C-alpha cells in the first residue's frame, strides 16, 4: 500500500506513471488499472486526483506544456540568437529526452481534446519565437524580416525533427537543429553588427 503523500507529489507520480503506460500501450489500450499498478495506488486514489483516464491523459499533456513554457521564459533572458537555439533545444529535450514522451506525443495528436489544444500550443510557440525574432531585429542582431513567418518556420523545423526521430530513432535531431539554426542565423544576421 502506498504511503500518504502531498497532493501535488501524488499527482506528479500519477502523471509520470501514466506517461509510461500511454507510451507503451497507447491511450485507448491503457486502463486506470494499468496506471494504478504502475503507481502502486488503488483506483480510488487515482480517482481522488483525476476524474477519469482522459483527465490523466490531458494532465500529462498540460504538465509537459507547463514545464516547457516555464523553461522558455528563462530562455527569454538570453540574447535573441541564443534564445532561439535554446528554445529549440528545450522542445527537443522535452520530447526526445523523456522515455516514452515521443510515443505519447503521437497519442496526443490522435486524441480530439489534446489535438485541439495543439492549436493553442502552436500559436504560442510561433508567437514566442516571433517575439524573439522581433527583439533581435529591434536590437540590430537580425536584419529585417517577417518575424511571424520565421516563427512558424522554426516551429515547423523543430516538429519535423521530432517526426524524423520518431520514424528513425538513430536520427540526430539535436545536432541537426544546431546546424539548421546556424544556417538560418547566417541568413538573418544583420550586417549592422
């Protein structure tokens, strides 16, 4: 029997165990019993923290995004070109560096409620990158360009790297991101520096 733990600790324990279950079995095949076994908690304890399996699944999604956005805020203190490089690394590390996360990410794309949340996530991602590009333009680091277009392009590149890694686990997404950003950076670096 599991010992009593604070609600936030227990919730995180459930989310981490559920991530493994969703990654191995997929959303539809995972049952609350599976999550209970993975955590060592009873179904009653699970339902105390989450209304149902969908709430757990969306909790995993929201937890990932909350951690990612918090880390992105810290990257905002860097100079624009380093901030963009860091933001790409943060996304790649969040999805590729956690066992089972990339498989669960695919499950997020399949689930109607989390898929609809992706629209907001993509909007925020493009917007944050565009703001960083605009800051670089304002500071004379980048030459004038459309920050919104570049933010969308960078988001697409990062996602494309994740998809390639999903299809080919030997693909070096992080190294490719660094090389790709260097090429983009060379193209947008201001001559005023």
